[in-house]
C-alpha cells in the first residue's frame, strides 16, 4: 500500500500572535521531511470559518508552497470545495498547481458538510450535491485544448479558453471526499478515487473496499468525460514512538480531533456556534477529565503505538486491499518535534515493507477491474457507523442551543 499524510491545520485555543505563522511553517517543514523519507502523498483540506478545527481555507496556496520544497511526494487537494468555488477558478488552480509541481497534483473534490461553511457563499445544504455534480460537468471540458462553455442551473460560463492547462493529461487523478460511508460506493459508481475520512475498523474497510470496486466495475456511471481513477484511501489517526505508552502520550491531539468531529456532528447541518462563543480546547479538556477511560480507549485506536503495534494493525488493513492509508498526525496540540519523530520512525521501521508489497495489490486490482476476480457483494449495513471502533466511546455533551440549530 501507499502512505499519505493529512493536514487540517488545527489550532486549538488559546491563540497567540505568531501561532498561525508557526503552524503553517511547521506543516511545510513536515511535508518537506515526508518527501525526503519517501512518503507518497500529502493531502490538504479546504475549510472555511471552522475555529480551532481547521485554519486551511486556501489549499492551493499551501500546496503550491509545498511544491517548491519537495521533489517526489504527490500533492493532493483533500479536498477542493466545488460548492464554494466557481468551476473556472477550480480548473485554473488545479492546472497551475500541476505545472508548479511538475505533474504531481491530485485533484480531490468535495461538497463541504457544514452549513457554517456554505451559508456565507449563498449555498444551501439541500443543494450541495446537485451543485457538486454540475460543477464536475463544467470543469472537465476546461482542461481540454481550446475553449469551453457551460450553461446550467448554478453556473453560467460563456465560451472561454480556461488557461493554463495541466501538465498531466488529460488531467490530474480524481478523488472525492467521503465524509459519509455511503459515498465510498458512490465514488466507485462515478469512477473516481475515494478519500475516506471515516476512521473505520479493518472489517469495515474490507466491506467498503468490496462495495467500492463492485460499484466501479459493475455499476459505473461517470458524471462527465474524464479518466477514471480506481483507488481507495482511508484516513487513520497516527503517532509512532518507541513504545505504545510513549505514542499515546504524544497523540493527545488525535482525541481532540475526534472530539471536535463528534461535538459538531451532533448539531443540525453540522452548524458551528457563533465566532468566539465556544472554546473547543476547554470543552475537550472538560470531557477528557470527566471520561479518562473513554479517552484512554480512544488512544488505543488508529495507528498509534510502537512500530510493532502499528505493523500488526496495518497488516489487517493490507488484507483488505486498501490502496493508501492516510496518516493524520497534525492534530490538536501534537508538537512539531513529535510529528517529525513519528514520521521518521515509521518511515525507517514500518513503511518500506508495505510499500514494497504494493505491486501485489496492483496485480489484484488489475484482476478485479478485468473481471478475472469477482468480489463478493457484502452487505454494508453493519458498517455504516462513521465513528466506529474506540472512537465510538467519545460522547461529548453538546449544549442544547447548538444541538438544536
């Protein structure tokens, strides 16, 4: 399998002058290190207005900066919001990043899952899937030579030649964010790679890999004329240290990430409270102090532990035929020193053996795509919990005023 690293650019309160500058510069240094260590992908989100959870509204700028400090690692939008950006601007930015990175751009797309993000751009939650699908149909003709035009319900684009064109032909590889598990199978139907932000168990991964590839092979229905990308990547919390205990001590930020997801996920349309009214770091510490066993249990999940512990966990995911594991290391107040140390130790003692086995996965995939292997149609009803495994034990108390919004 391949390995990616993932950035929300989290910044819990309290905030001090220079904190965002340090956050951005440290993240760029971590990606530069990951490139030297042989990691395959670096993924960067696009989020707007999500205090503490994500300070990453302009991934095209961040990834462009990373492109000039790296040589081999592929740089991915994980994701670019098609609901809050005009299709022409998306096509321009993707092509520019592809040129700056010498053909290393990965084009991940998504809708956004929060009313807090969508409302300022005049987008309604109920319209976001329809807007997303129309944007896909508008964008891909823009990557081709010559002009294109689009006249739809949400976008009206006169005939123009959108420039520049990407270095990769016909376009960079395509991915879609899957904040809901059902979207994994939908990605297969669309013929796009699936970026799964679910933190699932190995058993759930097995079921959803089958659902994805069966949809890709048997029920594919593209949204537009583009090159398919049969790939599935799943995000996992991550911290590698010499011992399990040391890794858990360094990974406290991972449980802050989980807590924030569930805290906001409890509200209608995942609406965030007004700016400055909730200190998420304080809420997290209240929960942690009141629920030490649940906190400890959460830290036993994901890829958190010694090299031997992580190796055993990865072997289960490898048997599920996942193409890529995306490692979430920058979370909460995890330190730059510990993040770099984790990347280095994992790259030295664990990663090479799994990367070396990737040709076996590619052979299996080729047989699946050619219908030489017929995958079982597994009922995924038992594997629809987004916050599965130890993460299910995190149950923050959300104020009624927020939950009702």
